[in-house]
C-alpha cells in the first residue's frame, strides 16, 4: 500500500553507482604498471648489500683470544691488520684451560717477531710491538700440536701513511 515504486527504484540505482565507481577506480591503474614497477624495486636493494670478504680495518690495538668454544685450537680474530713502524698493543687472552702462545714469525718461518703466552683460563698477557716490514706474516701457538690442530693466524702489516 505505501508507494511500491518509490522503494523499488532507489536500490538498483545505488548498486549501479557503486559498481560504476569501482570500475572507474580500477581503470587508471591498469595502463601504467610497466612504468611503476622498475623504479622502486632494484634501485634500493643494491646499495643495502654489505661488502663481504673485506679485510679488517688497520688498528694499533688488538685483543686476541686463544681457544674457547667447541674448537679450542684457534684464534679470534685469526687475521689482524696493523700499520708498519708504529707501536701496536696486543692484549692476548686465554679462552680455555690450555696453555697458548701468540707467536709471530718472520718470512723465514723461524725468526720470532713477537711473542705472548698465557697459561690458564682467564689469563692474559699484553705486549707492545713495532713491525718494521710491511707484509703478511703468520702467527701460531708454539705448544706441541696446537699449530697442527689449526691454531694459526695472519698478521698483515701495511705501510704507514
Ligand atoms: Cu695453543
């Protein structure tokens, strides 16, 4: 009894209006995806990658730990970089219950350029050394068997600026 045609007509009009606005909203996106995608994607990810395999920075002060962890026969760090002709301070720590030495050898493999020794867990020895000749030198633990088990490292002496 109360106005049938008045109620019936507005509903389909609303549906048509919503459908039309959705269609209009989608239409401008579809023609331009190829130009939007390349700019934000690869451009930002490339500079975020950290450089890997780089040698440690040059320093005149190093802390070296011998042993500790699952594999006792190692140094941490195993590679240190120092400047030539400048006093270099090495703090040598014992990371386990074995004796260890930090002994740097010259190019001939027998001349000792620097030596520190520790005898028990928590022990430490500190020394200051000056390395005159730039180059790459090996250090290892002189206690029997330790070098053979892998307690070796590399001291890199770089020319002073
Ligand atoms: Cu050792």
